[in-house]
C-alpha cells in the first residue's frame, strides 16, 4: 500500500491554539504554532508535523488531528483566576477523556450528551475533568498548572514559595519549569516516577513511599470533590482511566473518599488510538465536520 492509497493520516494534537474539540485539518498555521511552541512544549507537537510530511502533493489523503489537549470548551466561570492577567486555560487529556466518557455512556445505555460526568485521567500527568452534555467545561491543568501532584507533575504549589524559588537566583526559567512538569510529584519526593516501584516499596514497609502515594490519592479525591461542585452535586458518574487506573491501592484510596458523590467506573489504560480511528471514520463518513485550524479564534467562549 502506498501513501496515496490512504484516505487519511491522523495524529494526536499538540500544544496548539485553544479551540473547541473536534477534528482539525493539519495546515501550515498549525505546523508553525507547533514547531515554534507558541502554546507550550510537548513531544506531541511533532505528531501533526510528521503526519503532514507523509502526504504527497499528488494524493487526496488528508492529514488531521482529533481533540488536541488544548481543546477549549471551558465555561466563562471556569476561566477565572484571582489575577485578571492570568486566566485559567484548558489543558488536559482531551482525547482519552472524551473517548472514555463516550464509552461509559454506551455501557450505561445513555447518550453522552445527556450526562454529567467527572473524568479522572491518571498517567504521568493527572487531569480531573467536568463533562457536561458532551463538553469538557472545567478541569485542572494536567500539564503545567494546578491540581493533584502526579508521577511527574508538581500540581498546585504554595504561591509564595514558588515566587521565592523563581527569584532565588539558583535556577533558570527552564529549570523551574522542569520542576513543574517532569521533576515534580513522585519524582520529587521519591526519586522515581514508576508507580510499580513505589508500590513495591510500600509492600516492603517503606512508610515515606506510602505517605507520598496516599497523598497523591488524597489530592486526586479533593479535585474530584471540587469538580462535583461544578454540577452542584448532581453527578451521573465518576470514571477513572489512564495507566495508573491499574493501581488497585491508589484507586481504593481515592474511592473511599468519593464514593458518596456518584457511582464509580474504572477503564484502565488509554483509549487514544481507538479515539483517533473513531474520530477519523466520523470525518470520512461525514458524521463530523473537518474544521480548519486557521479559521478558529484564539479563545472560545461557551
């Protein structure tokens, strides 16, 4: 099979302009934003670039991305922070979150667009998201912002201490950013981001490992409770997904704090490849519109 025989080449989206979720054609403006890291630096920025490079000028194959992580469907209330110069931004595991939300709805015999769900993606980063009528209207920033600490991310930090760290003269901007995104959480406290190793230490009686791992569960549970208030407590279900959803001890610690809120559903692992295929088929079958990246405004108001 040749490239020209393909109908489409699909990639995960990267850190790009905030836009509503959906399918977007890869074009030059998208590639420029990704290569220049205008909206953030992440390995997934290369996905759309590689998809475009596979195309040939003679074929009719399309290159597209589905539900980029910066897809923005936040409500106006969710955008507010305590400083007008620093609005909260949507940055989460959109592709897997929405895919699992749709899967749960199907398993329940319900329409995804009719449900109010809290989705919890547990991976190197953690995103806890409010799903309302098919839209992701609020979430912590699972890359470099707020929320629970994770295997790699620092999550929410004391603001005064962070300011002091930044102006201490000991670290560059890049080094501080790495504390937030790759050297935080379990890595900072325990020197590893490997949850299996942490669980092994706990089994061997390591009290510090237990404290830090349970502390992560505690923060996840608090974030879930926060998202429940978005729906005024009327939550149809809470689902867990991502690689860490395989961790029984972590899930049990979280569940014992949130089961009073709504039924719990576990979908361990990631469904991102299936989500890419499903989204692309919807475009090819004209069940979903293929949007143009250049035509989307920089912010999207709900």
